C-alpha cells in the first residue's frame, strides 16, 4: 500500500476516534439530564458547571455529528469504488450495509437511548446512493448549497419569529416535562422508561425536525463523498498550504458564529446560527487539522491513540450508551440528574480513556471491533475473519 493511502486510512481512523470523543461529550448532557426540555442557561447554577457547559456548547455541540457525517459519506464512496473496482454489484452490498445499520439504530434508539443517530445515518445513506455516481466537484458543490441556503432560510424565519412572536422563545423549554423525565429515568419501571424513551426520540425525530436534519446532516454526506472522489486525503502534502489557510478561515469564522449567543445575549436565532452554521465550520476545521497532523510523523505519534477507537467507532458509540444508561437509569444505578455538567465531563474522559485502552488492546489481535464484525459479516452475507 502506498504512503498516501496509508495516511488516508490513518487520518480517517483518527477523525472517527476524535468524533467518538466529541459525540460522547455532547451526548453525556442528555445521558444524565433532561436536555430536551430544560434551559441550560438556568438549569445549572454553579460557575464551574456554566463554564463547562459553555466549552462543550462552543467547541463540541453541533460540530461532531457533521464531522462524522463527512466521514460517513467519505467511507461510502470508498466502499463504492472498491466494490465496483472488483467487478461486484454495489447496490446489494450498500442496501444490506445500510439496512443492518438501520436495525442497529432501531435497537439502540428504542431499547437503549433515545438520542440515537444511526437511524438518521441509515435513512440518509439510502438517499446518498442516488448521488454516489456523481463527480467530486458536483457532490461538493451540491452538498455545500444544500447546507448553506436552507440554513439561511431557517435563520431568517427564526429572526422573524423572535421579532414578532417573542413568547415562542420561552415556550420551547418545558420544566414539567423535564421533571417528569427525571422521575421516570431515575426511578421508573422498564415499561415507563421505554415509553419515555419513545416520546423523547419522537420529539427530536418528528417530520418537522426531520426536514431540518435532512438539510443539516445529509449535505455533509455529499461533501465528504466529494472529498473522497477528489482524493483530498491522499493529497494532503500537495494541498498543505491551501489546507492551512482553510483551517484558519473555517476555525475563526466557525468560532465567531459559535460565540454569537454569548456575544448577543442568546435568542433562538443566534442559537440556531451557532449550531447550524458555526458547528459545521468548526467540524471542517477539525477534519483539516487532523489530516494535516496525520501527514507528519510527530502528528501521527501524538494522535495515534485515536486510531484504534476510530476503527471500532460503532462498537464504542453503542458501548457509551450502554454504560451511561446503566449508570443513570433506574435499572442500573439510578443517578439520573444527580451529577453536574463538570462531573459528567470528567466521567466522559474516564470512560473514553478506558475505551482507548480497550480498543488499542483489541485491535492488536482482531481485524474489526465486535459490532463492526457483525455489520461487515451481514453486509457480505459471510462470516468475516475475526482474528488477525
């Protein structure tokens, strides 16, 4: 395998590992607290918790799902090119791969944790198949326009709403629902938790929010797929200077947009701008800086601990949910709403450190993570070789 392809694989694994940490950091807020219903500005009172939440809000919220979406699109294009290159039909393999992911997501969402993203990725993945034969430039431009134009429209509508119907801004926070969630997850029966989990999932994944997610997640499948066709990962050394410039532009602009609610004292419009525009720009800057680092010997050594986690990204993502819901829900330790943002963030670091250790150990002797092995075996309808 040539050096450029080796660096591409390492970069992708590191990005996936980094994404798994960032996703966990954001998800932890919903694992231990009723984030769907509360106002984070008033729910936590201590300066330490407010500061911890602000750091997560600025640097993680709205950035890591777009980053993983870029990687998902990139990976699907690589699978397409590899499959077609071997003379095999791509459609059956793609449909099985996405179908199995959909099943994983449904089990995860309805029986483990309501904040699942795998269902969305599977559904949008089927839609992505309609575009997968396009050119790299075409996919990138289409994805960029499909993201940017709807976000501007949504932001404009929210600004109009804030000006003419300001009472709607406070109505999104439902204190009674937050209290009921605490009661159910902290001490409810399995049946009550299942019902609440379904309600929480549907609140996020209803038709209206589905339209917003379509234009917030799917465009990055296209941009990631376009990047794969343009061989950006293999051309990092060649593109180092423009990538460096792009990193600073995306990072600084993204950071400014992420700071908007703090600079302009909140409001739904600024919060939407923060996540829908600022978050993805930071996501792209994160991808660029990891790609640049992975192209150097020192950078690969510094970030090497992320690669095994990324190779087992599906297993680690699902394991985070299993561990966290066991800690916080009534069928486990019942600590829901019992820890602070700061304590939850420390818990993320501890669990992730253990995942780094376990993933490194596992990948020394195995070709795939446990769930990756099941996923791959189902995709190809053949039990894959387990050990190295």
